[in-house]
């Protein structure tokens, strides 16, 4: 199978499952399953968010991978003046961001003063799509819809690039959008809005986060119907914990391990023995491998989001659900734990490393269906860069 052309749009800033998703994306690229075209950051946590993202990229030997930044007030601690609920952040930043930025080297584009020149996310997205083959790109959206909205609304010849409008670029180049967001069976009187669609929710007066319902609604309305969307909702990801084993690695072994250790040590009950809920890693894995092992029950339908509150409704019955090209990924009665193995792709512990077996554990019969041994010999392949030049400091 040819490698999947993959773009990851992340809100790397609060929850640690973004760290796991990025490590997983790089591991899949190392295995030849994905071709990483670009990564974009979709919250206003600038420049800390893109610097943490750059540190992960460089660790995997991809410090020159194009990175684009959303620079706006949604998620910007300076604009919000309100901490998200549950004390998820320190001064608006997740309990791992500062550690990754301080302890791990970054690519040249985010080092020193050069970060101020980092291109905006919409610019990076347009360039990545323009150079890709038609109907080849899969976008894994594991954060807010800020960048997707800006891409769809980008005009023809934006910044003099000679390219068509964003909607046409998406229609021509994107094969599928895999979007971590929403709830499959929401009960509005009980369930809070899902974070990626609404953050705190428009009713919570959580600063500029209240714009997210409108942003998500607009993105859904303007997304080309010809390009399918796969939604991985809250219920699917919360059932699978991954990354817990990373906490046992020494400090400085990898940014992946450091991220999980920092988050889980400070967030207490939000991590279990298996680690953290796996919303974002599962979305990235589906973006690359699809449903090849039958892990999900696929339910066609239509996603609708209230622009004020950000609460969603998933219509899975007749009428509205026909011909939308949208589907919801419902976790079947079959669990799987192969994400942990893939996240072991790079460590600095030894000069040789082996990925764990990809185990597909079936609850009903405990049958292991994936026996492919993941192995690779040799040292860390991160020497493709000599590090930032003197002019970057």
C-alpha cells in the first residue's frame, strides 16, 4: 500500500493525547505508512504551542517539516483571562508544554527570533494541498476548527499564490477529513459540549473560547459535500487508554515520555493505569489505516453543531443522513492496544530499538489478529539537522 499523504492539525496545548497523536504520526511515517506533508497548530497559544510541536518533529528527525500557526485569540492566554475548567492549564498552557519547549531542541523555524516569521497555518495548508496529487490528502483534525475554517474561506490567489479558493483546493486535493470531535449520542441536559467543538461552551463565558461553536458550525456548513468526513467522538476515545507505559521512562528519554509524565503527574485522576484517553491517537491511526481491522462500527449520518453553545447533534436516521459523506466511528466490542507499540518508535535509551507487537485484542475471544512484528535496528535517526544556526538565536 502506498503511504498516505497526511496533514495533522493539532491544538497541542492542553491535553496530552495530542502528544501521543504526533508521536504516532511520526512512527507511522517511519514505517512507510504515512507521508507527512505538514503540521498546523490551531489555538492561540503562540509561540509555545508551535515550539512544543517543533520539538517533537525534530526528535523524530523531521525538524524541517512545514509548521503553520494560528495566531488569534481563541485559546490565547493573553486574550482569554479565564482558565479552562478542571485546572487543565498553567497560565493557559498544558502541563507539559513548558517542559517540552525548555528541554528539547526545536527545528530552525521555531528557534529564537525565527518563530515570529513562522507562516500562518492557512498558508502552510494551501501550499501542502497545492503540491499533492488530486484526492490524495487525508487531514487529521485533532483540535479546534480555526484553521479549517480559514482554509475554506481563503480566497483565490491568496497572498499571490496563484491557487484557487480554499474550498476548491479542498474539493480537489483532500481525500478525507478525520475529525476528532463531537459526541455520538449527546444528551444536552446531561453532557457538556465536546471540547474540540466548543471548548468550555458558549454558555460558560470562557472568553474567546465562546467563538468555537460558530467556528465549528461554519466549517461544517462550508466543507465540500464531495469530501467525506469521519468523526471520532468523545465516547470512542475515552474508552481506550494509552501512553501509561511512557511514564516509566527516565526524564529526557523522549518528548513523548516527558509529555505524558508531566501531564499525568499533575492531573492526577485524569490518567489511569493505561495512561490517558486516546481520542487524538485513534483519529491519527484511523486517518492512516482506516478501518482495515474492523475496529469500528461505521454509522453514516450528519453532524450538526449549535453555533451559540457548540453542542452537537448526530443525525443517524434517514432523511438528513443520506448522501452527506459523513460517518461516525463507533467503537465496536473489539478493543485494541497497538497505539502504545507505535509510540515506542523512537527513544533515546539505546542505539537500537524495537517496536512492540501490534496487538489487536478481541474482548470476546481474546484472539490476537495482528501478528506483524514491528522491529527496526539502528540508532536514532535524528541527525538530519545540525541544529539552529547562530543567526537563529
